[in-house]
C-alpha cells in the first residue's frame, strides 16, 4: 500500500494534468489565466507534499515561492496586461476546441506510451508521476504553438514550466533549491519582458496578434 | 447480509422509498440554491410535491392526431427509470438484487426512457416536439458511447461493469481507492451528467423559450398524470445519476454489513452526499449561461477524452505499481 502523502501527490499531479487539459479549451483569456493559477497551486501542493514526505525543508520554501510567483504574481501580471492593453478577450486558435482536446489526449497517450515503460525503473514511489509531467509539458507546448495571441503563448510557456517542475519533483524531489530559485526568477523576468514587449507591440501595431508579425517577413 | 430473503427485499423497498420519495425534495433544494445564489427567494421546498399532487389528480389531454404512443410513453419512460434504480448501490452492498444487471443495462434503460419520450414528441405532430426530439436524440447519440467509455474507465480497475462490484472495491480499499485515473473518470462523468440530465450549460430546465428548449419542447404536449410521471421521472433520473456518481467516485459509507444501525448510518450518509451534489449543481447552474447547442459536442468530446485518458493512466499505474 502506498503511503498517504504519495497518494495525495498522485491526485495533485492529476489535478495539474486536468487543468492543463482544461486550459486547451478556454476561449476567454481571463479563464485561461485562472486555470493556470489553479494549476500552479496544485504544483505548489505537490512540492509541499514531497517536502513533508521526504523531510526536505527547502522544498517548503519552494512551495511558498511557487505560490507567491506562479499563483499570485504571474496571473496578476497577466490579468493586468489584459486589462491595461485592452487585448480583445477571445483566445484565437489554430485548432478548434474539439481538435485541441483530442490532440491533448494524443499527447497524453504518447507520453504514457514512451515514458510509461521507463518510470518503474526509477526506484521512487512517485515515479508514476513522470508520464503525467511529460504530458503536461507537451500540452503546454501545444498551447504555445496553437494559439495566436502573444499573451496566450506566454501562458503556454508557463504551463510547460509547471510540467518541468512537476517532473523535477517526481524524479529528484526538486531540482535543487538554487536551480529552482533561478528558474522562478527567470519566469518573473520573462513575464515582465513579455509585458513590456506586448506594450511595445500594442503601441507600434495596435494589436497583439503574433500571427500578424509574419507580414514583416516580406 | 444473511441468506434470508427478507433483508434484501427490505433494502430494495428502502431504496425505492429513498429515491422516489426524496428526489422531488432534492430538486427543490437545487432550485432553492440556484434562486438564492441569484438573489431570488425561490419556491418553497415542498413545491415539487404539490405540483406532482396537483397533476396526479388530473386526466391527460391528448391531441386528436396523437396515437397510443403518446398515451403510453410516459409510463414506459417512468418504468424504465424505475428499473434502473436497483442497479445503483445506494446504501447497502451487495446490491439487494445482486448481479441482475450491470451499468451497460443502466445506459440502455436511460436510453429507452429517452427514446420513448422522443417518439411521443414526434407522435403529436407539433413543431416543437419534432425540434425537441431531434435535439435530444442528437445529444443522446453522442452521449451514450461516452457514457459507456466512462463506465469502462470506472470499471476497469475492478474488472467489472457491475456498479456493486466497483463500489465494493472502493469501500474495501478505503482512501487508497482515490488515484489519478479515478479523478479523470470523475471529471468525465460530471461533464456527461450535465448532458444526460439536461442541466444548465446544455439544456435549461426552467425555460420555455422556443429557441433553446430541448427536453421541455418534447414534453410540451403533456398535462395531468402524464406530466407528473415525466417530471417525477426526470427528478429521480437526476438522483440516479448522482447516486451512481457517489457510488463510483466516493463509495465510502455504503454499508457492507447487515446491522440496522450501520445501514441507518449509511442512509444518512448517502442522503447527505446527494444533498451536497444537488447544492453544487444548483450553484453551477446559477453561474453559467446556456451554451450554443453545437458546443455540447465539445463538452462530450472532452468527457470522452478524459475517460480515455483515465483508462490510459490506469494502464500505466496498474503496470507500474
């Protein structure tokens, strides 16, 4: 019988997967950002559970950091961008909702097929999370490439990051505090850069549709 | 449960009393919660009983063009739903009737109940009836395979499509029953439940606006006793779907022993869970607007995808552990 925190860890990871999936379906940017916040909270929970189960106090710090940056700061920033720039609130996409959901399923099956056989060899109880984490990374990547607005692409990148974080927790109990700190700081910087970039884009072109940038290729 | 004949019979009667007697109240609670959330007072909690009583005292009126189908459809639909009640483990395990039918039969019975009503709606020859049954059958045709997939997702770890067997496994495993595949299956089931019972983002049970109604359009022609049967059946179909969700997703509390005290406790627990589920749907209904009809396909695609994902993950975890 698996110990209770490990089981809770599984459930939290499943929440991360479900939210990644749900983020493929949103048509409004605010809903997408909210879903991302929930997902980050689930990631923070997994970090907290791992810290508790394996007596790794530095992971508590990491969980707190995730809450501060990924649950509060980044979504707040993104909401502000949407509000301040007056970005049209619809998520433009290359794939329909139905296609996105099915592609999400295909990505999950892919990661189950490829990563599933490897996971049991890692001798940690939480290695079962690995297929889920890889699926989240892939879904985040799909979100990144299938959406047209720059801001939704940023969310795709953030979802990918959550997946990487989850994989790190599942396999190594955190990538090491310093690496994680650097990663979190990077993310924040990235979001700020994206904000400034979006602002410039809005001022120069009067829209934030990344697709229209191709016109410059001539 | 001893080998006697009496105890299962009593349990069966108890289940019917619980489901038939309580489902109007649960529906009233749902409406009340929805009204309160929207800042209205809402109808009194006994209103569904009063409605049923009023309708029961009146004869049906039939269009001159209607055939026997219109007359018998409500009773057939009601009977199909009645037959579905003992398929769900409510508060005792093993289920009183034992392995007399599984969840595939349940899907079939719900399909039969839907089919006869759709047929009756066409029978009257009114425009609304045809429109409503067309929409209902379109949704039904999409929902049924997804329903089966969801059942397989719940059933594959237990190796059975018997709700009793699945719930018994859950009760035996305790908290260890909860795992990622189960979570995905629950999400899929909840999405499906909204379609299957015609709740808000899919169909608005409170509207009679011709453009949007689905179920209401089909039963527009009915009055009196027939309407009572249809509305009552609809109420306890909701209870059946929730009861199944509770039995499959959170079966803890269902009594596996025959002592009266434990069974009584189990009844209390299941009523509490049913109330909770109705309150949640009431709150959801207060917040969402009805979706465009064709987005229902999106919802069902998502449910199918979650159910399939659940099966895939169950395969990994089953192989890994």
